[in-house]
C-alpha cells in the first residue's frame, strides 16, 4: 500500500538547533543499530520507520556495520527509502558512520585511515542508494592513525559533496577539541558529537558537554535508555524476548543486568510513576533536560515503543527536588561499552 505521511507530523515534535549550526534535529531521533538487519522482517522495519516519521522523527541514524549482517541495515533502509520516503528525501536527515569493524583485511577492521573512512562512505552510499548523507561520522577515535589524516578524510567527504555535515562519536573532550581545530583548517565545522549518555552512564558530564558547548557543536545522546535497562522490561527479570537472546544483541551484557543496576532502575521507576511517566519517558526527559543535548537517539523493536518514547516530550519539567532524588540513583552502572575510545585508548 502506498505510504501517505501524516499531514500533522510536524505539529508536536520540538526541533532543537544543533550547536551553532543551521541544522535542527527532532528532540528524539531513531537509530537503526538494532532491528533493521536481515533478522528483522522488512514489514516490521517499514512500520517502525513510518511510525517514527508520522510522529515528527525525521532523523534516521545508521552506520556501515549495522545489521546483522554488516551493511544490511543500510541496504534495508535504502530499499524502504525508495519505496516509502523518496518524495520526502529533503525532509530527512540521514546519517551514517565509519570506524568500527566492517570487512575482512587490515583496511576493513575500522579506524580512522583515509582509505577506511572514504571507502566505507562510498559503500554506504551505494547500499543506501543516495548520492550523499546529511551527517557523516567518525565512529570512534583511532589512536593508531594521525588525527590529521582522519580529519582530512572527513573534510574530503564534504568537499566531494558526499556529506553535508561532519560528526564524531565516542571521542574524549580533548580529542574533540583537537579534531575540531583540524577540521577548521579545512573550513569544515564540527557539527555534532554522539556520545553514549544516560542515567547510568554520565561520563559526558565530566568535560565533554563543556567542550562541545565551547566549540559550538551539538550533542546527540545514544543509548539514552541503556539498551533497554532504563525501561520496564527488566524490572521483574529478563524476559524471553530480551535483546540478549536475539541475533546481534550481544552488546547488552548479562552483567549490565546486575541486581544493583536493576535496583537503580526500580528506584527511578518509582520517581517516574510519581511524575505520571514510564521509566523510559523519565530517562529520555532527563537526557534532554540539558539544552546542550540536541537530540536523544532511541531504538525500537515495536512501533508502540516509538509512540511511548515521543510522549516523554509532553511530561512535566523537573523540579530541583526531583533532580536531586534522581542523582542519588543515577550513578555509574558499568554499561559504557565505548569507554576505551572515549579515553583515547586502542
């Protein structure tokens, strides 16, 4: 059936400026890290994308190795883009990344070399079936490649018209400042940083948010729900359909679901219920409480999750007392899988 987008899709979604750029993003964006590979039925993927767009989510975030298998999320999104969203291409912000393991051999293992970055972008564009992406990210800091080389490759992508904006992910505050300075030499601003950031992973607050604010770059927080830990899914145990049991779900570790973390989630859920919210809505609203955060990047396995998450934007503002109470439970939970690149280690 031909897709007709909702005529009211932009009525309720707030859009936030990305740093000091001219780009705005929806307060909630949809990530295709999980549930868009070949192990997920295409019709479910279609329903997820249509639901998101109908609710004002016009930013779809990908990477070269999203799947499983690697590349399949881009290929599937490219097909649905042609079939459902071709007429809306200029309404969309499409992002992809290069930097983690992708294809066999030394150049496919990831990193920031010019060869990996630019070859990966060409492959992504072919899978997506488009001539440019709106945002292209260096997916991780690579200590084995001179940062000048990575910055030069990213700037070349803009110069070739294959990317409109440049972002980075999981870089430390120091390396964020460094690559921003290198990009300026090419007259290419650093648009955005994508860090993992949530109630149980607050590393970005130490100095990264201050760095991006200083540089005029925006922030888009990924894993704002700690891969489902900050939802009601695990409050009473691990269900049979949990991500840890599904293909490609190995990023959620059993140790993440420790009794300590589940206890923190239960305590935060009590606060959410008092506010008339779900735990997921509380977690998203908390992530977006900081104006330096341009967008929160969610994932979804069911359309209803998207609708529930968007409803977080209609919740009450936090009081100082609520934030203080949240701080007592929002402590480091050992869920940051991206700690090494964000601390400049291989």
